[in-house]
C-alpha cells in the first residue's frame, strides 16, 4: 500500500523510508527501500 501512496504523491520519500525500516529486512521492507532509493520503478496501471 505504501508504494501506491508514494507513487500518487500522498506520502513523502521520508515516510516511505520509515515504512521500509519498520518492515526491516523482510522482502516487503527491501521492496519499499528499493522504491525509495529509485532502484525499483513502478509501472502505472495501463487501461485498455
């Protein structure tokens, strides 16, 4: 959910990093950290 909020500008990068730290080294925490660090790019949902 955090990645959606970040993508839509509802939360800041700092808030995303706080969430990533809360999840620690779990796969989801690492996923959030990757998004915050710009290593993972989200692809917008494309409607046909």
